[in-house]
């Protein structure tokens, strides 16, 4: 069984996605998933789901959704054999389920574990396992200010994890793996400096410093145009290291010299 929020909100039981109701009903469940095994106060739950426009008799509406969710979760418990309980507690509601059954919490656990291991191959394996849990835009089907803030926070966690994974792959001498993945990511996240920095290092490590310098010029221009300031010090230091030819070249078997896949027209490295 798995509660999924790293993409559209879903509940998977025994390989089948189980319907968890209409949009507002799913919206009630998500804060309880995120704060699993911690009570979410009634007022906080109402504010997260309805923002400043709760319906009249909102507590009755909320109680109806909770009652329906309980029935769904009880059926999931019977099918999966996993303990699930949605109960009233401390002036709110609490979802009691093993945190590892929530994709977001498993992602965080795997990343935390990867930071504790000393073997780089094992670290890379754990990081890839964590990143494989992503299915698209987090909470893709939910709307509202609170869900938007949560979505942004989760996306930042993914970018941080991607940057950590890239650092591991580069230490293992596999820059092409990073180039293949990050060409697409940089196009989607053109202002994510840690991602740009790792792609610069990967290109330079693969023996393609001129492409790295061209990418930096494009990224710098876009950042300056967007925020009116230069890139941060870490990205600038990496750029300077490439200029001084201080990045070691790793050439695993199969190194090629083509343009990184996925950079897209906006990040084209051709003249």
C-alpha cells in the first residue's frame, strides 16, 4: 500500500489505484498524509482546504468527508493488511499509518539514509531510489494557497536531492549520467543554481568546458534578467574554476562530445 502525493494524489493498494473521492475530499486527506501520526487541528485543516472561503457549516462538511475517508481507508486496511486509522485527537484529526507508506516520507528517509552511508555506490543507489518515487508535479490535482506553498517546498526538496545525487555521480566519475538527466531539468528549472552548477561541473568533467562556459553565460543572463542580481557565490566560483581549468576531467567509456540532451532551444549551446 502507498499514499502518493509526489504527483497526482493517489492511494495504491495491492497494485491498484483506489478512488479516494472528489477534489475536496482528497484535499482533506493530504494535510493528514503530510503530518502523518501528528494531529492536524480542525481550524488548521479548514484553513488549508478552504483558505478564506469555507462553506457554511464547514465542520459538518468536514465531518462528512472524514467519514467517507474512514470507509475508504478501512477497506484499504482489509485488503492490504497494513494498519490504517483516521481518528479524532487533540481537537483535530490524525492519520495513523506507517510513515514509510507515504511516498514523501519514504523519499525523505531514503535521502537521510544516503547521507549516512560511506560507500558512494550505495549512496547513489539510495538517491536514485528516492528520486524514482516522483511521478510528476506534486499534488498535481489540488489547488489553493496552502497546497501551492507545500508544492513549492516539495519541489525544492527534489532539486536538493537531484543536486546531491549529481555530486555522488560526479565523484564516481560518471558525468555523462548527470548531463543526460540535468539537460532536461535545467530547461524546466532555469533559475535553479545548484542544478546549473552541477551541470557545469559535469560538462567540464566530461571534457566539454566550452559548453559549460556557454551554458553559464545563458544561465547568468536569465538569472540577471529575472531577479536583477548576479548568480550566487557558489555558482560563480564553479564558473571561475572552469575558466582556470581546475575541474578534473573524468572520461569513462563511451564519452561523447555532443550537446547535452534536453537543454532545449533556450539553452542551446550552438553558436
